[in-house]
C-alpha cells in the first residue's frame, strides 16, 4: 500500500532486513517520485524511524522534505509498518 506523506513522494515499506536473532536491522522503504515515477530504495533503521526529526534527517539526505509533526509521524508509521512485511 502506498502512502502519501510528503509533497514530492509516495512511500511504501515492502520488507525488512532481519538479524540472525530475528530482530529488525533495517526497513526497506520505497520512495516513488510523484513527478517522474522513479523509485528509490531507502534502508532505514528502527532507531531512525523512531522520531520525525531522525526520519527527516534520513529523507533530507535524499532531497525529500518531510514535515510531519509527532502525531502525524506516528500515524504515518502505523500506515507504513501496518502492512504484512516479509524479511529480505
């Protein structure tokens, strides 16, 4: 499921990378440009997803502006990670 959380990109979380103990090391987010349709994979750790500020930093490194406040960020995470994810 694609979610619209920025003005320039749609996002989906298709999978995650698991450690040998089964814990999640990284989520694989797919950012799709609303203009060109180009897809970019972004590996993001659970720690980087924890707050809007840390996620903003990761996305800014990809030239994607993320302006969600704390409440909006929590809702975005529920929508992104609420899917049935499979490890890669």
